[in-house]
């Protein structure tokens, strides 16, 4: 059994979406970030960095812990043989987009939202991270201009890595999605998928 520890954040939603898209069973543990559940000793044994998401695989004799969202999705995709292409070129492309999100989209959008919502009297900080976020979304725009998904002809971990931040970008950090019609169409395509819908819903229904 896979046990997930997560919360309703752009990063936290990745793992539930992945599990629902794969159709695999899992146990969900919702953490209260406001109560600092992610800093408590029991959770720090799973993720010493004190961040969600994290997971434990109880399937085999030895428990396997995994933290960092990109590592979790890669582990799950390889374990279940889903959401990761078998073609070598497409496989590494999906992994590259995964790192693109963890190194760019997530940190930059997170900082843009932080400055927008907490330091409105310091516009230079917000502008810096907003512009870099827009640049990164433009990279996605170019990639999605002539395709439905980032890699191949179907959803992969590459898409799941991005959707939480792209979906919340307009409200959280003021991202103008009118600049990015291909990304907007991709977002709507992703949000129409039952697996994505259920993966998001389970984090708000408990």
C-alpha cells in the first residue's frame, strides 16, 4: 500500500492526481500545514526537509520513503509502469519537464505569489518573480502550441507536475493567462480529466 502525506497546495495535489490517473489504491493522510504537522517528528522521519508531499511504500518487505514531488511521481511511474513513456527519447523528455517544474515553475511562481500576497509595498520583488514566471510559462506555451500534452500523445508525469501551479497562477500570483492560449487550452484539457478532478477533490473533501 502507498501512504501519501500531503495537503491542498499546488505541490501537494500532484501525488493524488498521479495516483488517481494511474487508478492505483493509496492511503491518504492530509496534513494541517497551519498547525505545522509537516514539522512534527513523525513526519520528519519521512521527509527531513519538513515539506509536503511525501510518501511511504509499504508494498515490499522493506518500507521505502520518498520525498520531493518530482521524485515521488518518478518513483510511482516506474513502480506501476504508468505515466512515463517507454520510448527512451520521450521518457527523458518527461523527466526533463519534471525538473523544469521543480527548478523553475514552482519556485518562481511561489515567490511571485509570496510577494504579491505579503509584500505589496515592495513591487520590485513581485515584478522580478512575475516576469520570470511569465517567461517560464511562455516556454510551456511554445511546447504546447502544436500538441495536447507536453510529451507524446497522452498525459505523463510532465503534465501532472505543472497543473497545480498553472491552475492557481491567476488567483495566487496574478498571472494573466490571456497571454498563453495554448497553455490555457492544455489547462482546461487537464482539468476535464476525471483523474485530475478526483485527485484535486480528495484534498478538499476531507
